[in-house]
C-alpha cells in the first residue's frame, strides 16, 4: 500500500504531507491503534514477531524520494534508494520467516543476505523498466556511469540500443548478479519452511536478467519477463535447494 501511494492510480495527488500523515498512521499501528483491517493485520504481526519500525519508516522515505528525485548521480545514491524502497522489505521479512535454530551464521550475515536479495531484485526491476521509466521522465541509472559510457539522456528517451548501451547494460547486469550471489549465502540459514519461497523468488527474479540478454539488451521496447513454463520449471529447483539447505546443491 505504501508503494501504491506514489505508483498507483492516485499517485498524482500524493504530496510529502500525505506521506507524513501515512507515517503517523504507521506509528499508530506499532502502538496498537490500527485504522482499518489492513492496519490491524500489520499490528497483529508486529505483536507476534520481533519487528522494528525503522525499516517501515525507511520505506516511506523511499516514497519521498520518488516524489522529489528523478536522477541519481552515482551508484551510492542509487543503492540508498534501492535500500529504501526494496531493501527494507528484506529487513521486515527475516523476523517473520525466522532463522533456523541450527544455523551457525550470525544474524548480521542473514540480514545482509536478505538485504542483498532485495537490492538485487530492485536493480533488476530498474534494468527491466528502463523504457517505461524513461517515458515518465525518470532515469534510475547512475549518471556518472552513463556519462563514462558516453550515453546521453536523449539516447535513453529515444530507446537507442547501441553498442555502448549493450556494454553499459552488461556491467549493470553483472552488478545485479553479484547481489544475487551474495543473497544466496543467507537462504540456507532461514527456517526450513521459509527457504523454498525465498529460493523461488531468487531464481525467478534472476532469470529476468537472462531475458534482457536474450532480448539483445533492448529494454526500451521489449519487456523482459519469465514465461510460465520457466517459472514452473524453477519451482522444483528451488525446492531442491531448500531441502538441501545449501546453495551448493547444483
């Protein structure tokens, strides 16, 4: 619902003040004063799991960025945005999914892996949606890296798939895959019941990067998506990794 505030049908009416009101409503949820049934569900979750409020507040901060920023000077800035709008979900999820009692990994290792998975997912979203974002006047790519590659904003808005664009995209995909690799280190440390859906998420999302490559890096007019056949084929692979409890299954 927080994401829908800035990306949904009423996004044009959302102001920073509206997000301030939404944050006050979040405070009420954590204090056991829900406004509606959806709030009540979260309030119930907060009372049953060791969830902190800060990741939720940070997500709202990410929505504020979406209202104010359409360019990111470098990857450090983009990473912070990815943390706000996606990494926070990883930090929210671990307390609910649980860390296996037999795990010898530190909490920091597991949380870092969860954060890496969500960063990888968001970077993948950004690479998949370059054309769509461009049509909205937004460029979620590091400006300094675009400049180093000799790629202008006009080329992005025109959807020009040049050799320099392909080289640029290869580097962006390599970075996203690095975060997926980092995420693998923590999945085996989760409670057994939580491993399969997380492995499925990881494997399915990583395939979007493969499709961008198959589309010859045309992410302006070709939307990279994983077909149902590939999705279903990934589920037993994810289950196998979950049962083995290790990313060394393959």
